[in-house]
C-alpha cells in the first residue's frame, strides 16, 4: 500500500520532469506528452526487456497512465510563477520516485532469481532509465551520466537487495528512506563523483 | 491488397527519408543504408516489443527489405536535380506511410485485446517511431516532437480504432484517407501545436 | 576455446572504448562504468532482441561482467602516459572484438534458421551495436555511420556466413583473421566509403 503511494508520487514526478525538459527545449504539446510518458514508464519497460519480464505488463497499469497524463496536462497549463517553485518540490518527489522504483526494480530481479549484476542493472534502469531516454529524446547528454549522483544510489539499492543479507519490510522501508535522503542531499549539497579528465596534446 | 500497396509506398518513403537525413549529415554509404533501414523498420520493431509481439516477425518481410534496399540504392545514385524534386513526392508518400502504418499498428494492438493506451502507443510508434530513431542516430532532436504535426495524427488513428465505435473496411479506408490528407495539410499549411516557452530569470 | 579468448579480448576492448569516450566527455565515474558496460554488452542485447533470443541470457555471462568492470576500473586509474599508448592497442583489440562478435552474432542467426537479412543484421549489431549506443549516450553522432569502415566488415562476415557456401572451423577462423586484418587496415590506411553530399541552394 505504502509502495503504491510512493509509485504514484514517483510517476507524477518523473512525468513532470519529462514535460519540463520538453518545454525547456521548446518541443510542442505532442513532444511534451511523449517525453512525460517516456520518462515515467521508459525505465520500467527497458528493465522488463533486460530481465526477461514481458514488456506488455506495461499495459496493466492503466491508472498510472491516466495519472501521468493528468499531471502533464496540469503542469503544461500551470501559471508561470508556480512552475518556478517546482524545482524544490520536483527534487523531493523525484528522489521518492528514484528510491521507490530502484527498490521495486531490484525486487523484480530477485524474484526471478537473477544474479547480482542483473539486480543492480534492474535497480538502475527502473530508477534512472526513464531519465536517460528523456535526455536522449531532448538531444541532451544524459545528466545522470555526467555529474549528478543519482543512478549510483539506485545501484546501491540494487546491490543491498541483491546480496540478500537483509530482508523483510522493515529493511525495505529503511532502505527507501536512506536512499531518498541521500539523493536529496546529493542535490542540495552538490555532491559529485570523481571525474577523470583527459588532456590530449592535440 | 490495397494495404499491401500502401505499405510498399510507405516503406519506400520511410527508407528514402532515412537515406536523405544520412546524406544531409554527410554519413557514408553504410550510414545511409542503416538510417534508411532503421527508419523503414524501426517503428514496427519497437511496437512489437512494447505490445508483446515477437520482434522476429520482422524477418518474415524479406521482400520489403529488398524493396527498401533498392529504394535506398536508387536514391543514393539519383542525379542532383531529381533529388531536389523529392521534397514534394516525399511528403505525399510519407503521409501515406504514416497513415497506413499507424492504422496497421493500432489493429495489431486491437487484435491482442490490449487497452486503449496500448492501441494509441502502437499507432504512434508504427507511424512515427522509425523517424524518431532516425533523428537520434543522425544526432538531431526528433522533429516529430518539436514542431511538425505528425505523430498526433497517428495518435488520432489509434484512438479512433481503439475505441472500437466504428469497424470494418469502409471505416479503415476512410480513416486512411482522412489521416493522409490531414498530414499533407499539416505540412503544406505549416500547422503547428501549441508550444509553452519557459522564461527563466537566469 | 579460441573464441572464448577472442570474446574476452573484445569485451575488454569494447568496455575500455566506452570508458574512454565517457572520460573524453568528462562524464563522472558512474557514467564511465555505464558507458563501458553498455559498449561491451549492448550490441549483443539488441541482437538478442531482434533475432528472438531471450535477452536475459545476458545474465549468464557473469564472469564477462566482472572482467569488464575490472578493465574499466584499471583504465580509469591508469597513469596518463599509459593511456596515450592505448590508441594503438585499442585499435588492435577492438578489431579482434568486432570480428569475433560479428561472427558469433551471425552464427546465432544461422542456428535459428533465420533468413540472410537477419544474419547480416545480427552480425552488424553484435559487432557494432554497442559502439552506436555508446556514441548516442555520449551525445555524439555514431562514428560507425559516418566515416570509419567498421560495420561494413561485420556485414560482410554476416553475408558470408548467412550464404552458407562455406562452413566449418577452418572457414570461421580464416574469416576471423581476414575481417580483423581488413578492419585494422581500414583504420591505419584511413580507408573510407563513398559519401554523397547534398548541396542545397538555401
């Protein structure tokens, strides 16, 4: 039940992040809907492909589609001074989505008894895959791969779940809170991973 | 039978549009063939993935492959003054392809008894998915998402077919003509969808 | 046995080429790992999708994952003067990977008794698909489609295997050597395919 609430929050946050990127790129209304939908559902679809679940399970979540479409529509019509405040709310809700989806993605892989590598990839794709496809469709280099600590927290969730040292609801809820908080801190405190620059003497 | 003719026209139009984009980007002969093939067959492949049809049905259309390869080859060798005229013919044949593929894609989803959302997505992907992948491989932001009214007509076809209010050959042929004409008008009259610009006070 | 060795060499070369592109684009450590993994395993995953093999067979090669992760880690930490020498070794090992993966990809399609077109596509995707996804994730136009003779050699391997005129280990080893050498020559002698430029009188 709680996970359903997290999923709804995450779906709305992801759909709006896609719509926002499309609007920043001055895509038309069709592009805004497509980027919103792709960001919300693309990560789960690619995960299903890679771990061997039928991709068509996508269509069983029709209510989620309607929620995403409604969120995109409201956001597109929202007055300008409210959009400016989205940044703060967007970051919080996006972190909830990242954390909830990463955990759910990893659990899918565990239920299929796939090896650890698959559990980590499933967590990363479910949490961050939609955002990567969003950036590609917007003609941007995916921000997740460049400097924000985002996908790494999904990978950590996948690792801890895949190791199967801890189990049970208490563990999963704790992990959810820790990942959400770490992601918010990564953003507010501008944490970053090491970058190795290459100097060519060209 | 008529649908087969529309499919052949559409496949040729899509293959040439891919080859043309590759030539505009100064890709080599290999890139020209790859972009042509991807534009002609990529949308159907992604649709199959998402609605749960085996992607390998792709390989049962070997004659279509040969037609596409022949079209790309002829176009690559075509004298320059003929290519300049392609724009007009290209727009007409591309509209036929969009319309025919969108309708066929939606029918696949209806036959699988998938929900309305899947029917719309199947129509959009079959009609416009190849062009999106073409633009990504050319390093362009997909034109369908930016300012041309193109995918929306595919979505309309998917919606009308998915609602299953109307059925039968007469409905499908009428829909085919209407979608084709609307797409051609969108182009010749430069129709566009609303764009919401964001002004940041950065 | 020999093919296992070629596969290991190719996997290392592809993983490092992904890591190198990510470092050139100043992606962070997470991006370096993702691009490395995608380059090494992405082509095979897309090939499995398109020829109808379960994509989840990916997860049975856990040792290959560990080898790729180790190669990426070592390369990320490597002193600068050693990276400069990578170009020469990178070209050789990458050619081995291209050749071995193209042949293995084509053999998969032949075992599934797919038509010639599928065999060629399987060879190209297995050999060059990972590099295409790598370039897209790096925000680059795929180099394979632009001016390097690379994918064409994979297509030739697919064609010769798909025609099934020659068979047996001796043929496959000879083909492997020929494709590897042709790819190395393409690079060292800057061979290129014809490009048709379009002059618009805009």
